[in-house]
């Protein structure tokens, strides 16, 4: 059996809104193992975003234990949390979050500059390899506002993968994309999952992703409504 990369044990997340306490996640437990291709699905307000932020070490649980690669995230300093994110997690955001003043190459290289440890030539080789893999080598010098939505999403995927993360958290990666482009994006991520054994965890309500996921976790009102392996 493969190693757990994510473990949630009876996790609750409360937010204070003035004098009111809102519970976004309530008593959630599950394990994601290395190499899984999993979708967390549910309507807006169901707790998907809160779960992603907890798993992505952007937020901490009010109760329970969130572990990433065996590390209890609540026990880590801010510096060690930052290091865990850089070394382990790639993020694909719904709205791309590309830096408009940087070229495609510079956007993809940026996480490598933050992580450190590679020479300029090593960074260049890794970036160029990924841009070729996502079909954007010819757009390397373009800026985001010169690209289509599908091309910008491919840049975001390359940026998420350039550090060779063990885990990719993808937030509605097909939102605002047409059907054909969305299918191409899902195909690309599925291929990377198969070939590189990268763990993908999607937060989505897109049936195209749910139909391709190997495991589907449904959330409602901050709780797990169902959790099932899907036979393909």
C-alpha cells in the first residue's frame, strides 16, 4: 500500500465573523495516498475551499490534526510551513494567479527562485521541459495578457509542477474554460498523474473532473457526505 501524503483526523475549522462563529469544516477525517487522483466535490459553501487551505498549509485547524507527508502542520513554525509548501505542494488556482508583468518563462520559474537550490541553467532546463510538455514552448516570451484562458491555465499547471511537487492542489482548474480546452487540461493532468505518480487533489463541482477522478469525496455543510473509489 502506498504512503499517505495527506491525513486529516477529526478536523474542524471555525471562523469568527464578528460575534458569530461559522464552522466551515466539522469533524472531517480522511487519508490521501501518494499517486491518487482525487476530487473533493460539493456546492459553494460546502467546505471545499476551507479543506484545500488546511491541506495546503495556508490555514490551521481549530480542532483535530492535519498531516502533510507525516508532518502535523499545527506543530510547524511559519518558516517550516513555508518550506513544506515549497518542497511538497503545487497550487493550481481557479483564476490562474499569474504575474502579469512577467513572461511565461518567468512565471513558471518563479517557484524555483523561491525554493532555491538550483543553478540558472538547471532552472532554465526544467522550465523549458515543462513548457514543451504543456505545449507552450513557442509562447515562452509572451505575457499572460497575450494568452488565451486555456494557455494561461497551462502556464499555471507548468508553474505548479516545476518544483516537482509530490502533491498538486487544483482549485476548479477548468472553470471559465470551454469544453474542449477543459478536457485537454484534464487529460494533461491525468497523464502527469500516470507518468510522474504526482498526487492530484481537486476541489471542484465540474462533472468532467468528477467523471475522471479515481476517488470522489463529496462534502456538504462542512462534513463528508460520501467517499468512494471509482472504478474506471
